[in-house]
C-alpha cells in the first residue's frame, strides 16, 4: 500500500461514499450501455465507421461518398401474337410449345405481351398426333383389363397417393372420389357470399390447385385437347372470335396496330404463315419496329418482309435462341448507322442560305415577266432620283466626304 498511494485514496473514498451514490453510478453505467446497444441495433451504419476509411478531404455530406451506379440499358418490350387458326401446336403439347416460344422471344428483349387469337373451331379441333395417342391408350387399357400386359410402374394418384396397376380403375377412382370432392368445393364457394366466400377460397386453394395439376394428366378434356387452358397456364391471353371467315386475322391485325400506335412494344413476334399480315409487318418496319416471324414456310412472304424468321422446329430445338444473338447484334449495328447517317433539314438549310433562295426566286419571277436584262431589273428597282443620288455620291472620293451635318444635309438630295 505504501508503493501505491492512489489505491489507498480510492479505498478511502469508497468507504466514505454513501450507498445510494454507488447505486446511482452503477445504474447510470447500466443505462448508458443499454442506450449504446440500442443505437447500434437501430443504426448499424454507425458501426461501419470503425472499419471504413474515408479520405480526409471528403466530408460526410460529400456527394463523392455515394456510389456511382452505371445506367442500366433498357430492354426492348416484346409482344407475341399467335394466329391459332393458321399455326396451332401439332407436334408437341400446347403448354410446351408456348414455353418454348416464350423462351426464344426472351432473347429479343423483355416479353411483356402474349396474345393468341382463334375461333371456336380451333379450340375444338384435335390434331392427328393427339388422336393417335388416345387410340394407343385405349388399346393398352383393353390389354390391361384382359391381363395380357401389366404396367412396369404403378399409376400413382397425385391427390391421395394410392397406387393402381390398371389405368381404367385409376381413372374411375379419380372421377368418383376426387372429381366429386372438387365439385363440392366449387358448389360451396359459389353459394357463399362476402367474408365466408373469401375464407372458403383461401381454405380450398391448395386442394383445388393440387386437383387441377393431377387432372391435367389424367382426365381427357371434354372439348378439344385443352388448347385454351394450356396456353393460359403458360401466360398467354387467349381470345375467341366469332365464327366468321378471317375474323381472327382482322382482330389480330387491329390489336397489333393498336400496340404500334400506343408504342407499347418495340419488337413484334408473329406466329403465322398467312400472307395477309404482310401489310402489318411493313407498317411496323416503317415505324422503326423490329419484326420476327415464326412459321413453317421457309420462303414465305412474311419471312421475306420481317427482320428475322424461324421455323417451329428451330423454336422447339432451341436453335432460335442461339441465332437470336446474331439478329440482336444486327439490330444494334443498324441503330448505330441510323444515328450516324446525315439527315436533311430544310429549315436549317433555308436559314443558312436564305439570301440565295430569295435571289433565285427573284430571278425566276423576272424570267416569267419577260425581263431578261439585268440593267432593266435595276432600273425597275431604283427610281431616277435615286440613280442621280448614287451617281453624285460615287463621283466624290471617300476622302472628300464632309463630316459637317449641315453641309451633308445641303448636299444631299
């Protein structure tokens, strides 16, 4: 203690300090620690100053501390227009065809609009490939019922999880149990009103979606082969037109022209082989819009007018997505050349060479009036008194001009 006198002083002060003062000091330190932790949690940026180094020349309010973000390039908006009357999906399912088409169109920009037009007959039509698959499935069911063949894997019900080794029994199970349950849910939602209806929709949402996913692969569509439902599932806006000739073409053209007028898209992808759309593609090109055609006719009128053309085989195989990079590069080069090429502005030229235009017009008027001589033109412009004044002024030299205003006024005409 002799060596450390400050310890004796601190002990003495501690002994003389009252108990309530010591409690106050401890409480103040404890509250200060709580406030500091709250400040760190609410404003974590203050904690970063311990680990960050700033230039001493820069202040906290300097604009140089804010990161400089490079401007992002805006992508072209792409609109897909599908003529289902002319080009329905035949070799693959409608959903797969729509997804492949959208994937290829994404190479040209951001796909913002997907529209499909057709009449009632196009949705009720069943392609030959689908007919053959249904006949083959029917023959397999007959062989399974007779016990001639047995499936390698069981048929799994994706709703309840049961396994079946007979396809017809599996379908009957799905219709008798799950389809009836789905119909009961729909009836309950349809009969409910207000808050109860909202609660039922939220309650049965997962079960209804699970049923739809399973029924898509099990049940045969009542009309056609599910073209409209599959395209809607892929994100297309499907429109049914009247059963009139060329009704779908007229509606599709009007929709495309309306999109051009409102400048909602910079790239138009048309799925058709109908040559009636040639004028619409020419109108799009005249408005400096990009055009792409998807069809099976290699040397068709549409592909000759459009900027790029692909076949359905190229779309399904993914070749169109690779070739789209070359097409986009060609579009960029064309845009650069357009910005660099010289444009004629008549107003600018008129302002720069206004006197030349006026003189040319004046000479043309004189020729129409029959005045061929230049001296005659000057005589018409100037009167006799004016000519005399000019001659008198020209007779004197510039050094003989008098600066006195009185003399000048007396000598003037």
